[in-house]
C-alpha cells in the first residue's frame, strides 16, 4: 500500500460518500448518530425506510427495532439517500 492511499484511509477521505454509494447500489446501510436516543445505531433500507437497531446478546445478533421518527429522519438527512 502506498503512502498516499494510507493517508487517504487514515484521514477518512476514502470513506466519504461510501454509505450513499452503497445505498444507491441497493444495499442496506448501518450508521450511527449520537443525536438519536438509545444507542444511536440505525439501518437504512433501499426503500429509504430507516429503523433503530441494537445488538441482542441473548440471540447473538442485531435486531431491528422501531422506525425512526420524522425528527430522527431530519437528523440523519435521509434526503441524501434519494
């Protein structure tokens, strides 16, 4: 790996826009926002619906919870995923 690529990865530039790119390819995207109550992790599905997610230690997997509220949708900027 060259230094230029390593610098890009370490600075975060390599990941800019990645979630939007993956979403436009029809993938679910898991993100985090401190402003969302609870643990702040949510998943955006290709249909632009977003749901809180949490890890269930008994089931040993991630579990989808409620859909985000309209205020939470504003926080995460769902319009970028159009």
